[in-house]
């Protein structure tokens, strides 16, 4: 019967998804393997519920009348049995994040748990209003835009701000796709958030990308009064390519060569929280996928690394760390099949060796690359922790100095 074969296909797909999540491809199919793995890992509860309903319907229609149906059911049960521990590990993220952030504002605001069950609710966060399509820069006929997420309630005074930088390998992506869980949570708790676009390759050539990020920071500071922002309390964050760009922009406030035409603008930030970024383009330990180097050489830099190594080094946050680096909270996923964790660990070690400011590191057990795209049991504690980190850094900046900041970071979060 057709229903038997449909149940067989359902079980086979579920089993293949789990197998790929456990051992994702690192070859030329890595992007598709990551996407399949991300769906399997980060949406595991939803997939199990959906597949259970589908299987129940097929069984009711007679799918177990043939042997092939029983094989499909066995495969589905096996896949679910393997996936359930990953769901439970995600629930442990709250405990892991508590160890990392220590005593930072222990009474910080909670993310609505209803959004974990119904992820689309992240677009309709209560108490948040959105202003979309604001032009912050013009490059010829190209208009670079940002979306503003802000509290709906009137402000009693200037509010802190956050700039989010999307990912997409420096070649794809937009402000409409990433950062929504974090930005709406921050906005609902008194922050003004700016989700920015920037020039993408191959049309853009390095360093156009980071120039745009720094231009956005300058724009927020210049328009602080209009949006009720405290210009001394601007933080920076982003994921993947946006993690690289946010880390680099945070570390190069004094590099005027990355601010053509706005050299005198202040692009410093109070703190930064890069997510699963690339931090060392030289890749001396050969951690990167071949695809990363191909994209960088052919589309982003448009030159081979060995032919212009100083330019590649200057684009690497790992090699731009100084004692004046702002406070940083670096975040990665343990099962990141695109970038891994080793580069994040090395970047954190470098920051802790050189920087005078606090450095936190969190590695999400079982987390894939871009685990925070939608609200999940893993995303929610991370979003809450980033809000607590930014709030602490902004609240203590200039008040008690480094000693008070370090006192707040009581946990040892060494990678």
C-alpha cells in the first residue's frame, strides 16, 4: 500500500536527518548538510511531534499492513530515540549559561517560553514596535538600510542601544532574517536595537563590509537624540560573518583607514557579543572548510591569501586585539559543522591574554551553527545571558572601573 511506503519514507528521512546531525559533511555539500542538521537539531521537538502525528495518521490508514511499514516505524522510533537526548541537552543550556555569567543581574528579564513552542511569535513581541527600512548610508545608487526595534512605551531618559550584524558568508543574508529573538527581547526590556544591512560580495570588495558596520555605528551615535539613545551605551553583536564583522569593528575604533569619509566619527562600542564568527583569516591551524577560503579569495578579497597576507591579517579580529578591546562575550555551538569551536576558543584565549576588559565564553552543548535563528530551549538562555551581559557592561561602564566589572564576572568561563 502507498501508506506503508509513505511511513517507510518518513522513517528513512528521520533516520537520515539524525545521522547527518551526528556526523555532518565537511566537504562541498557542507552547506546543505548544515541546513539539514540545523533543522534536525534545533527544531527536534517540533519535528518529533510532527512526525508522530504523520505516523499516527498513516498507521490509522493501514500503513502497518505491510512489512515495509513496520520497517519505517522502527526507523522513526530509532530516530526519535537518538534525538531525545539532544532535546534534553538543550534544556541543560540554562544551567550552562548560569555557570558562565555568574552573578550578572540574576533577576534579569526572562524570554517568553511560549515562543519556544510557537517560534513565529518572535515577530510579534509585546511591547516592541518596529520601524523598518531606515536608510543609514548611500553608496552611489545603493541605499543601505536598517530596521529599528524599540520599546513601545515612552522613554524616561536615553536608552542603551545594540547594533546587530547579520551573517551569510559576506555574500548573502539580510537584516530581515537574523537576530530577531535577541533584538525583540532587548527592545522589550528598554533597549533600542538596529538590525543593519551592509554591502555584500561579489559586488563589494573587502573592507567594504566592515566600513558599513562602522558607518552604522556612527549613524546611530549621530542620530541618538532622534531615537532616544544614550550615545555612550552602544553595544555590538552579530552572527557568523556578522560575528566576524562585529568583533572586528569593536576592535578597530581607532583605525581611521576603515572609516573613509567619516574618519572623525566615534565608532567605539561599550561591549560586543560575537556569535560563531570567523576570527582568523590566516587559518594557520587549518580549521576552516575549503569553501570558506574559496569564498574569501574569489568573492570577498578577490585575491589569494598568500599574495596579500598583510591585508588578510588586518581583517582578522584575532590579530587586532589590544589592551583597549571592549568587554566581549563570545558564543559558539559545540556541534557547529561550518566553523567548529576551536577558532572561537583561540580568539577568547587571545582576548584574555591582552585585553584589560572582561571576556566571557559560552559553548552551547549540541548547538549547530546559527542555533539562535529561532527561539529554542538553547536560544532562550543565550538571549537572556547576552541581555544580562550588555546590561551589566553598560550599567557599570565608567562607574566602578575594571574592578567592579571583574567582580560581577565571578564564574571562570575558560574554554
